């Protein structure tokens, strides 16, 4: 068995293995943190439980990826990440690199592979046995995601003594330019709310905008995590507490990960379904947060609760009560596709600027940054971003607007100050000139009078030319 040793604030995993000559050797592996050391200790013990204390050698990329998924992916990936990574490996990596020997993987071979991928037709997405048709090629953004996955995989291979160095460190990755997401301004958003005849969609729009919620967080809200009491609304402290999200996940992946991070799994209509709706923990701890509500939006939730209680009383036992704010007519969850399709319909019917539902979150963060003067930490608390840097990277254009305003304020305060007459205290508005000096309105009138005389004007113009 492996052991964990701490020496001088460093953590080591110590274990015995056999080299190719059959000799027993002891190995000490240094880890940055105790958590990393415990994870590595589990990996070593997993290998030993396979029936041999020999540290097995992966020969091909397929062998490495299999171990990478079993020992790293299952421990570190969230449900959605596990599903997307497995799909990416099966669709794009194994068919092209699966049989390649590890010793043959170089930065050059990876670059050739990336260029090949850019000329390869993208694999259609599949949701619950329904394929989405596509004729597009693999995008540069997808290739960058593949590179990121391979880099992580090779990093583990280096730690496991399967590779000397990480070839992805030296590979050039295709550049990808992200399109700026279109968002609604406040006027358009408020108009959309007024035009919306669907009360559930109207509440969803307001909550997404006011609370900077992701759609999964929105649909995962339960009444037990909401305070919209009369007293709280009156004091301005009504809030929603975000601690879970609704997500449709792959049932096979959920079984593979032992229902990792799943809080509750909703019943499936048929056992043939490959996916299932669940309430799960947010991806990061920073996503768990309390967001305070504008009183108008809080009152919308009060009305929603009253309507829901009336419906429950009318349906009785036919209503499945899961405490969901966005429950359907019989209590079951509302799927994200239901909200997004209703949102698209609203846009089409009223000829509104085309945006996706997630853009409401971007509108929210944009206006919060503007209204609070660029208080990034306050916005981060509402948005649930893991790091403040993620806010600045995503919304740097908003902060640029503020910096431009700074320049205007300096211009007004220091370079275009109104002149005050000492005798009367009268403010004389400054007139900007090419030299940066200022003329009072009285000076301007005198100049206009002088220029009205042709001979004087000619003299002044000749003097000006000489001064230049």
C-alpha cells in the first residue's frame, strides 16, 4: 500500500513498485498540497488493487485515456463535464490518436492532428437519442477544448512516469475568436417584459435579470431557499439562496460517477430514457450564494407562490410537490428547453432584437457594473463567478466605458474649467482652442468684431501664420 508523508511543509506519496528488470524500488512523489497527495495515493492504490504492485505501462493513447478517465476523470469531473469529455474523446480523439504509441506523441504530431481536425466534419450532438444535424466542420474552439483535455491527460501521464514531458506544452493551438454576445439594453428588456403574456416566462426573465442567474440555477430554485416575507420586503432584505441547479444528465454517466453531486433525481417516464432530470450541487462553491431581490421582483414571487398554492389545493394528490418555484402544472420540473423556446417565441412574435436567454445574465451583470461604478467584488457575489478576474475578462468593455468617463471628468475638472470673474463672481464659459487655452465669451465677442473688419482680419491672419 502507498503511504502519505509530510516533511517541511511538503507532502510525499511513498510506494514500492517493480521496474522492468523485476527489481523492487521505492518511489517518493512530491505533491503541492495535501489534497493532491491524497488523490495521488488513491491512484497508486487503485493500480495495486488491479492485482499487481507493478506500475503498469500504457502503450497507446487508448490505454492512457482509459486510465485517465478511470483514475482522474471520475474523481475530478462534474456530471456534465464527464459526459462532454467522454463524448469528445470518443468522437474526436480515439478515432485519430487511439492507436498511436505514447512515445510517438510529440508537439509536431499534435499540431498536425489539430490541423486535421479543423478539416473534419463535426459530430452531430445527440440528446436522448435525438441527433442534431450539422454540416459544419470542427471549430477552432472545439480544438482548443480537445487540447486542454489532452494537456491534462499528458500531465497525469508525466506524474505517473508514463511520459518524460508533456508534449501539449509545446504544441501551437489554433486561435479562436469569441463573438461578443448580443444583449438587450434596459429599454428593450422592460418592453419584452410588458409584452410577455406568459407569467412563468415573465418571472423567469425578471429573476434572470435582477439576480444574474444561470438558467439551471433559476429552474432549480425551491421555496425553502427564498425569503419574500412581508417584513423582508419592507426592510429591503428579501432574497433567493442559490445552492443547486436543475440539469438533464446522462444516466450512464450518473451511474459511472456514483450519482456524484446529485441532490435529488426526478422520476423518469421510461427506463429507456438515456437522460434524467436532477437537482445537483453547483459546479463551484462560489456559485452557492445569496442574492438580494428588488422589492418589485420579490412581490412577483409572492404572487407566484399564491397561484401555486391554489393550484396544489385544486389538484390535491395529482400534484407532485417538489417545492419548485418553476414547477409545471402538476409539480414536475420545467425544463430549460421549455423556457428557451418560449423566449424565442416572444422575440419572434414581437420582432425584438434576437438574443439567447443566457444573455439576460450578461445584461444583468453589465448594468450592475454600470450602476455601482465598477464594483467588481459586489457583482461577483451576485453572479457566482469563481474569480473576480472572470468578471473583468468577460466585461472589460464595461470597465473601459468607466475609464473613458474618467478622462471626461478630468477634462471637465482640470482642462476646461469655467473662468470666474474676480469682480462679479460671474461664470464665463470657456471656449476650447487648438492650443488648449480658453477664451471667455467677452473675448470671443471682441474677436468676432475685429474679424468683421476686412483689413484687420487680413492683418491678424498674417500674424497668425508667422506665429505658426
